[in-house]
């Protein structure tokens, strides 16, 4: 009887590990009658096609064993493939190699998955003799018991790079413009996702596109290792898989045939478009034995599965749908204001309102609508803004001119596109067409692209160093303004609406935040005064969306913030729990295609002790924002499905809280890292002393907070961090005597002053991190 195969995958480059594995395989095969170890080197592999004998052998083997000492991308691809093929798994690691254990633990998808240590062949053989199966091996059935019956729901799952270059931004825009039903791992929006979420997204999608990181980028080994495993999973599940990477990335042999290298963002989009055109209407089964479900089939377990998957999706997929949009207080107020600056934290629903307004304005054919979405800061490679002029006034004047170019070019482009649909004289049409054709390269630029365009108009002259060139820049713009004004002079009651979102695209610690602030202030002031450029003959409306932490920063930098006449509308859900519940329930109805009454969902899918109201329990544990509620509920469903239950119970809340705490922690880092690059070190220093920092009941005396943090930054820096944490609702102060909770930094300073001057009535104050919200 033929022996069953154990396939052993490992890196080719390290001779010590290879020697140990080869010797162990030889000794094992000499004495074993039931099994034999097959090394990948034992196969005669010709060519680089991924359908070669390696994958045939993995498909047919009984067990898959691999060495992940070096997080080799080939090995991880094969591991993902083996998981998809339901193989028994065992992972080996050589702890004697520097960084091996750290790199393994950094790979979040394998956290909690055990590994066997080895340094020589005897230790490998000992592991094989003691246990043939690692109890913590990855298994699709453990994570999603019904994964074979998951229904396809979208065309593309894009696993994008986390620190987005221009190609990463453009590929998302391309899928959006092409009207592809897609989902992406937008870590700017949802910084922490579990392996189960990735797996669900792969299962539900026909095509998987993975954007690999260039070898010149930080952490490229760990990130690409993670993506290699996802690629192997998708390939093993029968998906069409495409990997894209900058030219500096060298493709491993296993997936060189499904990877394209690009030289530029345009090259990337062109190649992806060619590849996608191969699959215009292709509908693939998730697995060969996938069972089609009728739309109206009411299977409780399947409904919970759909809810569990549906809640983990990125905001764009559902928030674009009018079926789930809720007219919130902020939305109503924006609609009633001519000029509005909408401020909110990450996940508060800014993008939802932006998309709804955009949809409404596009439907109004009489509107001129201008969409402002700045490009990636990587487009500034040959224009160094940090050296922009010598004084703030000159910088501001230049940035205002850039915005003038951006907005007027977008208005002009709409005039050009609509020239045949309005009553224009022949000479007017000729003038519009002539200017457009002569200056075609000015259009379609956003802010950074426009800076490059302007700078290239002055060959061998540095526009950022010569203030006199600014007037020449304005003179080049003037003919366009003249034509635009002529157009509007003869047309009464014209409306121009400006929507600006994604203004945080370049907001990170690598950028000059003062320049970024001036850029944003320039936009706000230009839009605020735009009607003056039309002599008030045009009705100007605007809605500008800005993250709260960025707004707080630029407010501190603006010299005369009170001069802005825009209405400031803050999206704050604390006082509107019913609206938050409405959003959740509309989303539930959408995911389940209105096949079940909402109240039934709360009663049948949540079975909690003492008949606790599920929604009230959820919002008591989270920051009241749509994304937080959506994320938390998705983790409740995920845990229930993981435990093969068709309802959520009290025990699932521990799992959800653990994931949600990491989610909030990453949100905190994302919101504060630009202004405070050392925020990671600050939080780690606090956690080293207060192990329960992420716990709901951890309190830090104010003096201790300063004592722990001041070695990292100055006292002024500590003050600023406390202020930023309080402004963003991550930190509260508590007067110990009367338990009074202070959420305002100004009130906190007053309370500290009282402590200094009231000698016999000192305020003993504590700080509490609200990573899990404080129960007031």
C-alpha cells in the first residue's frame, strides 16, 4: 500500500535549515511505513507556472508542513493554498535565527497559531513522533463552519497597500468609476480587521487583487508575507487572483505568472484594466460543490452568516446605497446651509453624507458641482513644499492661487462638457473649445497635480523660490476666468456647489503639517470668498468635510479663524442614540434583503442573560459612531459563527471587546500620529506601568501621567498630548473626591489651578483613557 504524503515547504536560501529538514526527511522516510515526507526539492519543477507539480502534490498530500523562520513568500502562498485545500497543518520555526519569533508574531494573521521550534533534524523528528497535528492549526471550518455555502456577492476584493501611494489611490478610483462592485481593506477607515474578515471577503468575491509593497518600503517583508498567504488562500479556493506590485518588487516563483509589475500609476491602471477585461461577465462558483440558495430561503444560520459577513464590509459598499441612508441631524443642517464645514471623527459618517450630497447634486442638471479630493502627497516628489517661500504670507498666497486653478479649471471643464446643451452663440462655443484644446493638460488635476502643472510652466525657474513668478502664474489663469465670467453673466440663477472630502490624504507625520494646514485654510478661505469673483451673480454652496483632529490642529494655526463665515457642523452621535440604532437596523434590512422583521433580529439573534436589551448593551461599550457600532456588531456575529451558533450570547461580547479595543487603539494612533509621531511610545510607556490601560476601570493620577510621559517628550508636549486626547474624546479627567468627570481641556486646566491655590482643598485628579468608553 502506497504511503501517504507529508509535503514539506521551506525557503531555499538558508542552508542550515535546509540541511536539518533534508536530514529529518531522510531519517523519517527510512523508518516510516504509513507516511513519507516529500520536499519541494524532490519534485522536478519545470517553468514557473503556478499549476505545476508543487500544487498538485499539495492538493493530494495528507499533511502540509512548512518552515516559516524567514516568512518566505513562496512558502506562505503554499500555506494559504494548503489551508484552502483543508490540509492538516504543522508550522516549524527556528528560534535561533535573529528576528524569527518577532517576525512571526508581527504577522497578525498567524497570531495564536502555535509553532514547533527546531534547530536541527533531531528536533524536527521529535516533533513528528510526539504529535502529528498542531492543535492550533488554521482551519477554514473552525473559522467559518459554513464557508462552502457562502454566496458570491461582489466582483472584486482589493487588498490594497496600507500606506497608500498614488497607484493605490488610483486603483480604488478606477474600480469605483468602472462601477465595479468591490470591497477593499481601507485601513485608514478601519485599522484592525481579523483573519476571519479577510477570509469572508475572499469567499464572497469573484476576483481577488492584491497590491504588494515595494522592497524599498518599511515592513515590506511582513506585509507581503501576509498578502502572500491571502493570495494562496484565494488561489486554493478557485478564485481568479491578480497581484500588482511596483517594479522594485521581485515576484516569487510560485506566483510570478499572476503578478504584474508597474512603472507608474498610469501603467498600473492600464495593466489592471487589460487583465480585468478578460473577465467581463464571469460568474465563478466559490467552490466546486457550492450550493445555490434561493433568495427568499429563510435559514436562520444562513441569515446570521450573511449578517456576520455583511457587517465587516467597507463603508463605501453600503453607504452609497439610498436603501440604508438615514437623514441625520448633521445631514439636515448641512442641507439648510449655504456654506458648511462638517467636522467629525473617523467613522462618524462624514463620507456617507458626502456621497448622498454628491448623488443629489449630480441629479440636479442645473447645478455646477465641483468635487475636491486631493491626491496622494507622493505626487510632490519634484516640488518640495517645505521650502515654499520664506514667509507664511507668500506660502498662503501661492496655495490660494493653486486652489484658484483647481476650482476654476473644474468649473470650466463642466462648461466645456455642457456647451452643446445650453443656449450658446457660435462664437462663444468656439472660444470655449479653443481655450480647452490649447490647455487640455490643465484639466483633471487636483491640488498636488496642479502644483506640478504650475511649476512646469516655468522651465528652469524655481517658482517656490521666486515670489515675482506668482503674478505670472495668475496671469496664465486670467483668460480662463474671463471666459467663465462671460458665461455666467448671461445666465441668471446659476448655482455652483463645491464638495470637498478626503482632505486628510497627505496628513501624516512625514508631511509638514504647517504647510498642510495652510493648504486647508487656503481652501476654506478661497471657497468662503468665491462668490466675490462672480460679483455675487452666482449662487455658491459648499460642504467641506474634515476630520476633527485635523480641524482642531488648523484652528490652532489659523491667525483669524473667526473670519470664516462657514457654519461649523460637528457630527456628534452622543445625543442621538435612536438615529444610530436606525442606521444599524437599516443596514440589517439591507444585508438580509428585507426578508425578516427588524425586531425579530434583536429577539432571535441575540440571547442575553436577564433579557438585556442588545442594542443598549452594545452602545454602552462603544464610542457612539456608526463605524464603531458596525464593527462591534460584526465581531459579535463573527464570534457566534466561529462557535457554530446561530445567535449571539453574552460570551461573544468578550471577543468583540477585545477586537474593538484594538480597533480603537489603532484609531487613536491614526488620528494623532501626524501631530505626535511619538504617540506609540507614549502609550507603550503608560501601558508598561498600567497594564490595564485598555481596561474600562484603569485610572492614572495626573502627576503619574506626567512622570511617565515626560522622559519621552517635554512638559509642553505632554500638555499638548493631553489636550489632543481630550479634544478627540480619548481621555477624561476625574476629580477623585466628588467623582466629577471632566471632558474639556479648558475645564481640566481650571481644575488643576484650583488644586494649586486651594491649599486645604486640593483636587486629587485622575486621568482615564477612553479606549473602552468610561461609564459616566
